[in-house]
C-alpha cells in the first residue's frame, strides 16, 4: 500500500497536508484523515498458488533449459507473447519462485513482477502494470506452448484484475489526493485573495488547524501566504501494513 501526503514548501518549512475527511480510493482503500492518503498503485494480477509463505529455496517445479511461454497485455497495448528459460550452472539446482520473479522482470519494461506479503490475506506473486497515468490495466494469460503458469508445481489460477489505484486515479471527488492537490493549485493561481485556501470541511478554507505532534493536546494553526509558497509536491511512501 502507498501512503502519501501533499507537501507545501514555504521558505524552507515543509507543511504536510492531508484533508480532514477522506474518500475511499478506486481500490476501496482509505487513508487516515489529517495523517495520510492511501491507495494500492497500478493495476495488477495475482498468480494464485496452492500455498503461501514462499521462500527463496522453494522449488517451482520448472525444469532447466526448457522454454516456457506466457502472454501479457499492458494498458491495452496489445497481447504480447514472452518466452523464458533457466540455465543454472548445476542442472540439479532447483529453479525457485524467486528465480522466476527475477527472470520475468528482465523481459519487459511494460510490467514488473513482485512477491508481496504486506497483507498476509493477499500474499502472492503479482504482475503489475507500469505507467504514470490513470486507468492502467494488465491482462495475464497462458502461453500456447509449454505454458509457464500451468508448469508451476503450486499453480492454482490467475486472479481477476485488481483495478488501477494510483495517484492519477485519485481525482474523482474531494477527499482523494489528486483532486485535493488540484484544488490547492487552483487556489494558489487565483489572485482574488492572498491567503492559500485548503479543501478542509471542518476548519474553513484558509485556516489550517492540526494537532501538534510535539505537544500533547496542542494545536498548530497556520495561515499560508500564497506569495511565500516555493513549491508543492506529493510524497509517496510504500508501507508494509501487515
């Protein structure tokens, strides 16, 4: 999961802004009001296996010096066929799932493959679309000849797509990060008043009120003059939520 905030830089001082009322992301994830926005990232497909707790030494069942085929369609660019093979120095050395992940990450810059166990209920191997835009998509399917997935010893199925849920998808309504950022930038460009307005619901637009992280029961209350703003950016951090 990605945790994110809008950072406003004012004469060397950084103000981390998160709206006081948040709305769930397209992936159904909601952050913590005033602390962080949260969303999953680009579209992905899970390769369901019959077991969890994959280790670096777990044998995949694949054989050395054989070509294995699979197909991927990323962001509707067209279904592409890929072939991979494994050539260990010692043919008795098992081909592990982490060998497979490393190999798959070398065949294309349109997708990446990760073993994700941040949430044990969703633990597994994922094909993730690359791309810095809204509505990323990915289709993963079997190869026509010596299919990679059905050749895996623990293969079960390819899961339905988990929808695109990145920053660029967070623009539908106030309370999503891209929408809130646009609101702040729009106000910053408006010459009607000199004080920056925020899309908070409870505190009024120009008065930014947050609890102090340093003083118990204390408040930090800010007015930010538009002309003093040096820059605005979004900071994303990938968080383990297990």
